[in-house]
C-alpha cells in the first residue's frame, strides 16, 4: 500500500537548523545594539596575537644578542 498523506505521520520536529534560526531570531532584539562587537572582537584578538608574536620574536632576538656577547672561558684558560 503506498504511503499517502492519510497514512504517514506528520513530523512536528523542526530540526537543528530550525532551532538555531528560532534562537537567533529570539536573540536578535537583544543583540541588535551590539552587532558591531563581533568584528571588533575578532580584530582585537588578531591584533593581540600579532603583538604577542612580535614581543616573543623581540625577546628571542635580544636573548640571542645578549648571549652572543658573553665570552665563555675555555677549559684550559687559567
């Protein structure tokens, strides 16, 4: 017997995608005033990572220059 609208049950679930859309629609009024914060936060994190890399690199260079100039006495120096 073929399944028809009369014999198959009706699905009442909305699924994950529908749930996410419903949550996003519900949060929109609360987030409307701060939508600009998302790209600014991403930019701030990217900038902080760049500064951290620069500081680490500078520290490595300074450490190398410091230890390069220190003379290590040879074992036979008296």
